[in-house]
């Protein structure tokens, strides 16, 4: 029973770590998205202002001491507009990429939650099956019952056989360890690897 509680605590800790990591990254992504939106608005305002200034230059004839000065100014304005438009496109692409990555991350978290739920369900079913086996063993051997030792798990009631306990308790722990611990460790390793890969590939800014 103590081993089962330890394994359950490890599963809960791993699950909480995944959820906490997801919430931190979601908050950071939302902050970054808001910053990108504000940058996009500012860039669009600058582009509109420059376009307006450029339109004023075209119909009006300003007296410049040097015609090349006007040409140079117009070329610089057009180049600046081009650069700002490219920056605007890059910001849009980055925002779309962040939205896609956040969606993929949420899907991954949902998948992990489902796997954890399935694993807990299998664990509960396995414990139930072991309870039924122990109850059946007691029912088929009513004349050999002895008081339950204090170290016996709670699900084994008072009069289990001493020989049955020597056999069934290690078998029970082995079954639960095989079903529960290996799956839990594999799942947590997968989760950690996924988060590391996302950071390594630059998914999170």
C-alpha cells in the first residue's frame, strides 16, 4: 500500500509539473502575442503616415536647390516603406507561427492528460482485479484463514492466509510496478523530452 501511495504521488507530481509548465508557457506566449499586436499596429501607423507624406510629395512641386535632393528623399521614403512592409509581413508570419505552435502544444498537453487518465484507469482496474482475486482466494479457503499482519495492504481484509500473503503481496506489488511505474516513467520522460525539444528548436521565445 505504501508503494502504491509513492507511485501515485510520483504520478501526481509529474502531472502537476506538466500543467504548471504549460500554464507558464501559455502566459508567456499570450504576453508575446500582445507585444506583436502592438508592434504591428505601430508599424501600420508608420506605413500609413509615410504613404501620406509620399503622396504629398508627388503632386506638389517643391523648390529644391538641388533636384537630386528630392529624388534622394523620395527614394529613401520608398525604401523605408518597403522595409516596413517587409517587417509587417514578418510580424504577421511570426504571429501565425506562434498561434500554430500554441495550438500544437495544447494538443500535446491534451494527449498527455488522456494518457495519464488511461493509465490511472488501468491501475484502478488492476487493483480491482487483484482485490477480486484475493477475495476469491479467501472464499475458496475459508478453513485456513489467519489474522492479517499489520503490514498487509488495506484492500486485504482481516483473515488472509499467511501463505497467501507471502505469495500474493509480492506478486501484487510486481504487477502494479510493471503496470504503473514503467508507464509513468515513460510518460514523464516523453513529456520532459517534448518540452526540451520545443525550447531547443526555439518554439518558445
